């Protein structure tokens, strides 16, 4: 406290806030006596007192001038509905906030309402991300976005770039486990693609031609087409489809009874007579001893006699001779077919 000789009614109070104290706003200044009596009170401008860590380099002094000529006893009442925080309160809040922030930083998933980057699908491929079966990423090459699905159901790995051919069906050589990536598409595994009007087969499909593929690699096909799985060999044995027509399985209707899945059925026999005889049974040709040429002209496929074992004779001449209807000699025949176009059949992997 400082007194003034030229003005005995003026008292000046000075208080210093050390440089190492800070981190708060100064909204009020008060003068208390030693016994705690509030001697003087003034509102402040709300200045912020920084800490040394925040750039404070010197202490701050507050000066309050009080004129005693108008001093009188003031009765104060405390309204507990408006309690102001002191330094200890502010420090406790600061410590709590710092602890909460640190816990937030250390939490691997502080905002569970949002998906983690490691769980986002259709995002750009990440070299260090471990991908699991069914997860999808994308790549951009020459301005084209391509989507890839992690196909393997036995390995979850990082560092397997989908743009590397050795990680996909097209470049896979290991028959003991699935390849890693497959083009992402909505098609259901096992769906046939027929007719496929090209001899170039896209990745993610197989040409079905009586071939066998390992269950360990094409595990989705094994699950979708269990009837073709050979448990003894661990292979998927596809039916022979080359040169065949397809028919809907009867399934109890009675039009084409006693058929099973992928069972084959012989064609309808047609009889050919390549002699000039008085009797015509089936097709009478204008050539002689040229059964192969006649079949071609008539649009017939060559049949196997073993498929028609109950048929012995197809024509009986005037002298009583006869021949097998599939014989390549004088009398013969073939298997009928509709006019058609030939294309391969593929299946979705």
C-alpha cells in the first residue's frame, strides 16, 4: 500500500502476479485485510495471464487506487447461485481436460460412431493394411478406377498388391490355397455365362469343358456347386459340355423323366439310305456309298451304335439283307440337331 502526502485520502494498492503463475483470465481484483475482511473490490478487464510455456516472460502488476473520503461500511451478501471459480478450481479443470485429451489420443477408436480407416471398404489400396476375406479396395491406373475383393478365406495379409498378377487368378500357380484378389463384381459364384461370345475368358471366370480344378483354390465354387466336388481327389469335376445342348432338368414333371443333374441324353436317331432302292426309309440320298457326306448334307451328327443297342435294322431290301442303322456302309444314319451357333460356356468364380 502506498500513501500520498499531497492527498491523504488516496490509498494506492499494488499487487504482482509472478511470471510462473498463469493460465487464467483476471476478471476481478480485491484487497483483503489480514483477517480476511474484504477491504476493496474492483472489476477488471478480463485480461489473460499466460504461463511461461505460453510465452510469459515477466510478472504482471495490478494497481488499485482507493479514495477513503467516501468510504463507509458495506454489507455484503453472498448469492450461492452465482459462485465464481478460484485458481484451484481452474487448475483442477485444466488437469482433468489434459487427462481426457491424453486418453482420447491414446484410444485406438475414440469415436466408435465413425468407421475406422482400417474397416472402410472401397477405399484406395493400402500397402500396410491387413485385408480379410470379402473386403474391397480400389486402384487407379491410367485414370481408370478398378475394384478388387480379397478372395482368400485362409489368409489375411498385408502387402499383396492387387495390381500384381501373381496375387490373382490370372497368375496364380499354387494349387493348395486360394489366390488373394479377384475383380469385385455383384455376380453370384457359380452363375453360368452362356453364350460367351469370345474365346477370351475374363478373370474371375472358368471355361467349363469337362475340366477339373482344385477345391482349395476355387473354394467358393465348391460351396456353390457341391454336386461336382470329388471328395476323394479334392477336385471340382465339371461335366463335359463340348458340343452339347442344354435342357432344363425335369424335376418330377414327367416330360423328360429319370434324369439327374448334369446327366447326358443321346440325340434322336435319323435313318439314311444311300442306295437307289424301291423302298425309302428316312432319307434317300442321290449319292452312292458316301454316308459321311450324306450325314453332313442332311445336318446329322455321327452317333455311336452302343447308344442305340436296341435298334438292329433300319432298312430291309427286297432280298432280305439289312445293316446296322449307324453302319458306315450301305445303310446308315445319324443324330438329329437343330440349327445352331457354337459358343463356350463359362462359370463365375
